[in-house]
C-alpha cells in the first residue's frame, strides 16, 4: 500500500495503532505533536496484547512542526484539549487529507469541521496503557466503529479498510452518534471516579458502593441523551461499565495516568461538556453528580500541575 497513514500522537493508543498497522505492512508514520526536540527516525514499539503475548514493530516517527505537508490519511489519537490549536496547524499542512478523530468526548471534532476538513469520528472500544517508553499494554474489547461526520460513504469505507487489522479492528457505523454518547457517558464514569479514588478500572466490579456512584452518573446522563433523541438505557450502560471494569482490572484510566504524570486531562470534553449540554437543554437536565465529579477531577489535576 503506497498511501501513507499519519498517526498523530505518541500516547498508548497512537503507539498501539501505529504498531498494528506496521506489523501488517501498512505505510504508517507516527507523528509527535507536542514536542519539537523529539528525535526522528525509526522506533521499535512493544505491545503486550495478552498475558503472555507480546509483539514488536518498527515504525517511522516524525515531528509535526518539522513537516510541511501530510498526505494520505490523518488519524488523531491526541488528547482533545489541544484540538483548537491542532486544527489551525493541520489546516496549513493537510487540507486534502481525511481526518479520523479517535478521541473521547462530545464535540471534539468541531475545530476540525470549522477548519473545513472531511471528518470521520471513531469510538474506541479498547484499553491501552503506556508501561515505559515505547512499550504499551493493549486490550481490544471489540471492533471500533468509525462514522461519517462530514465526508462521503465511499471515503469512509476506504478509511476503514486502510486502518483495520486483525489485532486492531474497525468497522463502518451509520449511527455513530449513539456510540459517541454511550462512550462519553462511560468515560464520564471511569475518567472521574477512578482518578478521584486513585484506583484502577476494576473498582466497579469489586465495590458495590462505587458501582452505585457509577449508576447515579449513568442515570443522569441517560436522561440527557434521551432528550437529544439518543436512545440509551441505564441497564445497557451499567452492563457495559461492569464489562469494561472486569475486562480491564489493574489498568489505569487515561485521566489518572495524565494526572499522575502532570499532563492536562480531557475531563473538559467529558463530564463538563455533558454538564454544559444539560444546562442548555430546555428544560435543563440536572447533572449535579456528573458535573461535581468532573469539577473535582479538574481541580485535582490543576493542583498537581502547579
């Protein structure tokens, strides 16, 4: 395949995706977006994909600030807090490239739509955690959907074909907004409660009291989703939360990893964006627990950044 795939972001998701593509012979470039002093060349990425299964792949790495153009396909695995600035940068480098947005939260694609890009939204069903350097622990839960926000169904099918591998599968999804809402609500649970308690994802399967708190957040958010004509149920979301908790016991959610490492979090596009949407709904929807947990997480991150 001659068409390049540019994976923006060197976090756990970006490393796992780039390695899975390179392992199957795809032409992939891992693009660092936040640092100008990152050495360029080839790196070896190590992926732990099961208890006793580890594989490695060599991947070309570049720095975005040093690149004049990005052709082919551009995949965003960066955190959403820098999207406004990233959209401006990409507007001068990749105007014709379709963008696959692999980020958590509501409305994260808006800066790229405003910049005129063809945008396809992906909802990831997997867990990934950086162990050290270019070594990651990766667990696919199931095939991750990609849907059209602005573009064509033909281009969507091509993007899915280019990205999907046996170890990291994707599929086209017509109703991507339902997946966006479902995943955002689940992230609002995990990305606030786990960091505040400083525990791994498995806490909800281990502790009934913590699970009850998750249920309270889900109930609020499902009520909001239903006002937006997104059909979700408390039972469905609670079952999903428990399945994720059991399947990722011992794994630290990304927001907890960010707080521990002094990095900005994506909580603003999760709990706090849901709260903003709730406040603008008529009549307003009460997301008091969801917003409070988000603001506490935001303050915890700010205190450790000082």
